């Protein structure tokens, strides 16, 4: 007997009686008249003969199967009462004892015990009437350990017997449980045995001592392993889940099921329930067991990741109708446990959090104000053009290389010695900043003072140029030679605060330098390529040229004196060249800083020797006036005001969440991102206020009043501006990322965002592998190429180089001339292009394939399990979601078309086959030949004239009928075509759907009609079978029946 039945959507199907055939009714009457007792009496008389016992118990088993097939209402009585009343159980036990070695006899006897113990549970108590009945039953298993059918039948019989509580208390023992577990372990490859063994175990483990024995002997693992192996078998899954659910609560530690198989117990159970969600027993037992597991706090996250709550809601919707009322109540009783998991797991709560339409609209408005503010930014195309012009005029201007025999040129990026530094300062920098002639060589004429100090024809040099030099003090060093040859000298180490030189340096008559500290603490450290440098140092000011300058040595002369006096020597470590420009048409300041960093040099080196020189330049546009005109009416101010209001609203929302979730708020990555947005906007507000305060009216007055012997440091404003830009950029990334997260609230984008989330785990793993990949190549580059000038001078520089090479298509890495350099470069580029990028494509391709609905319990994938459950319900004709109005309309249209086709198929068949008037005459008995073939013995009172008139009127009437039929057929065909067009239109709007069953049914109906018409045409015509026109249309009388009459 199948103890389960598939889920159906028709109420009351199980209460309908099965229609019996005449033969089955006669057999049922025979069984009621002492059929079962007579069979038992026959078995008792021939108990010594195996063939008699075999045939007798086979017959009894067939009677029981017949009862299960027909149902209790159709059968009318329970044959189990007759079986036990005729001492059938004692006969079965005696047969087991007598024919214990005959496997052919044992199987039907055990089947009878199994069947009739279910039919009459109370009667199963007679099994205990025989001494050692349990041993007799288990000997069938022991003596036939290689016969799977005997073992299966014995275990099923035991499972039916222990349904009786008294039998269960009598036969249950730890030894019996051990024997059953041994069978489950030994025959794990046999589906029938595993299924049969789990039946009695599900009843026996409800006892506390038996549960202890079951757990101590690894019964949980064996049951779950069998369920995992045969997850597609409904009966085995039901018995396995029922066994685990029946374990005694006082003995079972439910955490064992949670932690088994590396914490995959819950995913395996969810997979089993989702695979058989159409079976009520599996669904109820599974959700009850999962609700017990959901009581564990450590299982909250696993329950949520497996989508158990969503699965329960799907089952609740599927089991609708009065027929499944008890199933719905059982599932509803478990919902509280799963809802508790979602409420107490902050990750799940945040995952299920949905933004309202109002919140999405307000956030979109905030982002729109942010975009408008960026478009109204002070720094756009004009500031970019200014930066490009200044770099072209000062930084990127080439000069002739005097040290080379060839006529080559150098730029700032080619500087690699102290001589190159002086060539740049006395070449492009001096020509651009201290120009006193026009570009054609003519001297300045009228108003010379307003023409001197103009850079690139449009930018005014404010004050002059500041040179700030950082030096280090000497330390005693030796070269590792023997003591007698040891030439000790003073060495100059790398720059650090501890080695910085602060004493005065004098080389008269050329210069006399004194050290000075940083004028302000606004920004203390500037990080260069080789080290981080403070704002202190030895300062020299080069004023711009003027018409009324009285000194004998101008700035150009000062540069020449500094070079002759070896102002840059072996102790120099960093030279800052800084000046400010002002563009009047744009009202824009430009802060320029050029940095030369010097490597280690030894005493006695000449001007061109010493350590390596690394040059870098920074050109930063700076608006000291934030708003033009009345700031209240400025669009940028209005957008900033909108941003401020939006940030206040957003901060209020996050404060509410913080008060709701408390410390759990910071566990959710999305909440941390939202909190970071609030913090970043607060930082942007502080930076904006500081920059406005720094660039206030006093600063403008100071710049306007600068004399030719002073330099105004705008480094603090530049630092605020750069920091604000970086913070704003990070905030923009986080805000747009939040838009992607909010897209889950839009139904059209929910599926795509869900797929992106499912791919996040693999992408994070890939990022880790990518970091390892870059670190490995950087380490190899540092070891292989220590002489690379800037690519691999340190491990951090190597990491930066490999990261740039990974992001760009082809990076030079500043390695030329050696074969190993090129091989290293090709190996990295090849592995990046053909290995790393292909891994990303493979990850996205695997995760974005939505057609793969494969549930793996080892890898927790709740979405796949939900899809598996929905497909299982759809396969059994169940609804898994509410039908939209458009789909209902399409279904109604299709149903109407089908009904109309069925109702008019007779008329359509006449029209389709083109039946003529003569065919109608034959069908209604009006054609002339049939009238003449009437039996001559029958007297006809109608005269020939009257008959002709009737015939003529009949023909006229049938012609009218034929025209009406044709007209109705054409109208009906037109209506059907319109309905078909409407159905196809709905299919295009809502997606393609093929109504396969309706098409097949229509085709079958047409085929049956065609066969019926052909059969009528081929049937022989007997004149005597035709009646008058008053007969029924199309009536055909069998001539044999008429003759008998």
C-alpha cells in the first residue's frame, strides 16, 4: 500500500468511490461470503505442503491489494477482520517457522502480515500469541541475508506490526535496533531494503532508551545518508524524515542533526522537502523537523540561507482548499519558528528589507541633486585647459642636453642628476617665469612693469618662486676594507626626521642658508616617491622681475650663484620649487609644485654625480571665490542646499535603523555602507567649511598685497580641495552602489540583482586570488630586477607597477635591453590576458545561467531549492503563485475557444467535409432510392402526386437549411479566427505558452469524428433497416435485432 498520495488541487477526490467492473463486483460478492475464512481454512488443512501455503497466502495478499486498490467505500467491508477471525496471523507465523528456509513461501506470507496488520491494527496483537514471534520473523532475515526481497518483506511486516503500540512495546529492544541499523549500513546500495528498514525504525525510536541506542550507533548519519543517496524516492524520504522527527526529545540533542556532515544537515533536509513538496506527509514531517532545528540560535543563518521561510510560504499557497485544511494548519504551526530565525538573524533581516517607493524617490532626488552639483562644479573644462597650458609652458618644455654629443633634448621626466636639475631651473623654468622679452626677442616697451611676470601670455606670477631644500646630516661610515686600508668618510643617509639637518649652511660669497620650520601646521607632511617630507627646510625666495628693481642681482643671477656655490650637494634630499599663478579672465589661481628627490650620494661627488634623482610635478587649479554674485541665487548653492536636506533625511533614516538593530546594525554590510555615506558627507561638510574659511577675504587681501619678496603658501587650501575630491568620489561610488541594492525593490530588476548577489561570493574569492597573483609577480620582479629605476625599487613600488600593468593593456615597466626583462613582461601580460580575465568570464557565465536549477545540499543554495520545489509543484499541476488578471483573461479566452469548438464540432464537421444535400437525404431517410426500397408488403396510402409534392417541399426545405448551415459556418469560422487572433495577441504580450493538452484533445476529437464518419460510410445498407422520414435522424437499426423481434 502506498502510504502517501500526490497532491492534487481538486477537493474531495479522495472521497470518490472507485467504479468496479462486473467481474470485480462478482469477486467482491464471493469474498464477502466467507472468502477469506475459507482460504485460511484451506491453508490450515494443507499447511504441510509448501505449494498450498504459497498459493493460499498469495491469494490472501491479492485480496488485500484488491482492497487497497478499490478503496473502503467500494469494497464495503474490511477483509482484515475475517483474516484475524480465521486465525490467519497464527497460520502466517507458523508458516514462517515451518518454511523458514523456503524463500518462495516466505515472501507472500510476510506480505500478508504486512497488509493485514495495516488493515486491522488492533488485530496485529495476535502476532504475540506465538512464542518468540519476533525471533521467528528476524530469522527470515538472518537465514536469507543475500535475498533482498525476503529482507524487504520482513522489514515491512515488522513496520506494520509495530504500528500497534502493544506490539511495539513487546518487540522493541536495543538489539533489534542494532540489527536494523546493521541492515541499513550493510545494504545502503539497495533502495528497497533502505526504504523497508526505515519503516520500523520510525516507530521504534519514539522510546527514549531506543532513541539513545539509535543515536549512539550512528543512526542519524545512516538515515541522512540514505535520504541523501535516494533523495528522489518519495517513500524513503518520508520514512527517513519521519524517523528523525520521531526521535525522543529528552534523549536527542537536536544539535546533532544540525552539525552532522560538516553542518550540512539542514540543507539536506531542505533539499529532501523541496524535492517532494507535492507529498503532504513529507511536507508536514519535514517542516516539523526543520522547526525543531530552527530553535537553535546558531542555526538561524543556515535556515535563512536555505530559504526555509519562503519554502513554507510556497507550500502554504500550494495546499489551498478545504481538502488540505489539516496540512495548512500543520505548516502554519511551524511558521513562527522560521519567522523568528529571520527576525533574530540581522543578515536575513537586512536582506529582506525593502525600501518603500517614497524612500526610493527621495533617495533618487538626493542623487539627482548630487549629479547637478557635480555638473555645476567650479572645476571643469576651463580649469583643465589652464592646467594643460601651465604644464606645457613650464613643466613639459624640453631643453637641449649639453652633456650629450648628439643634439638631443630632455624634459622634466628625463631628469636623473643634479646637473639636469640646474639645467631645468635655468632653462624652461627661468624662461617661463622670469621672461623680460617678447617671444621674438624684442624688449618690453610701454608699461613694462605690467608685462613682466606674465607666464604663457595670460597668467600672472604672484610674488615669486620659493625654493625649499631639505638636507641630512653626515654619519661616519666605512667601506668594509681591512683596517690598514680603511678610508673612513662621512656618509649621508636616507631622509628621515631624525637625520634632517637643521644647522646653518654657509658658502660665501654665494649663499648663506638658515633652517626654518613649517609656517603652519595645516598640513605637516607631503608624501613623495622616496620618503615623506615635512614643511620645514632651507628656503630661498626668487622674486619676479620688475621694472624698478634696484638690486644688482635678480632672480636669474640668484640661480646662477646658487649653482656656482653648489647649493645642491651630497646632503640634499628634496628640493621643492613652488609658485602661484593667477588667471584674471577665469578668476582662477593655479598652485604649482615641482619636487626633486635625491638618492644617497657620498662626499666628494661632483655636480653631475651622486644618487638618483626622481622628479615629479603637481599643478592644481584653485578657486578662492566659491560663488559669483549673490550666492543665494547661485545654482550650485541651491543644489548644495538640496544635498544638505537630503543628507539630513538619510541620516535620520539610518539613526532609526541604528536604534532598531542596535549593535547588529554594524554586522550588515549594506548598513555599514549606508553609515559610511553619512560619515563621508559629514566629512565633506567639514572640509567645505574649512576650505571656505581658508579662502576667506583675508586670504584674498594677502594675495593682493604680496610684495616681490614674499610667497603666500596656498598648500592648505590645495590639501583641503584634494581631500574633499577624494572623499566625494568615494561617497559617489557608495551612493550609486546603493542604487543597485535598491533595484531589488523593483520587480523588473530583482532577478538581475539577485544573480549579481549570487555571484558575489565567487567574485570575492577571485579578488583574493588576484591579490595573490599580483603580490607573487611583484615579489619576483623585486628579486629579479633590483636595478629597475622606479618600477621595482621597492616591494611597494613593485606592487604598484604590477597593479598598473594589470589595469592597462601594455605597461612599459621601465625595463629595456635585457631578454629576461622582456620574458617577464610577456609572461605577466599573457597570463593576465588569457588566464585571469577568462576566470572572470567563467564565473559570470556560471552564475548568470538561470536555467540551471540544481540543488546541492553540501553547498547551501536556498534559491535553487526554492526553484526545485516550485518546479516539483508545477509538474503535478499545482499553482505556485497568484495568477495575474492578464493571464486569467488569456486562460478564459482559451477555455472559451475550446468549449466553442467542442459544442460546434458536429456543425464544423459538416462544413469542413462539404456534405451535400444528398448526404443529408441519406442520413434522414429522404432520398428517392431509399423510399423505393421499402418493403412492398407494407401498405402505403400516399398517392404519387402527394409524395412528389412532399419530396419537392422537403428538397426546398433542405436547400434553405443548407444555406443557413453555410452562413452559420462562415460566421462561426470568422468568430473563431478573431478569438485565435486575440489569443495570439495575449501570448505575445504575456509570453509564449503552448497549450499542448488542449491541442492534443482537439486532435483526438477530430480523429474520432473522422473515424466515426468513415465507419458510418462503410457500414452495409439494409433496406429493411430504414424507417420513414418520421424516424430519428441518422438512426440505424441492426437487421439481426429486427429479425429477432
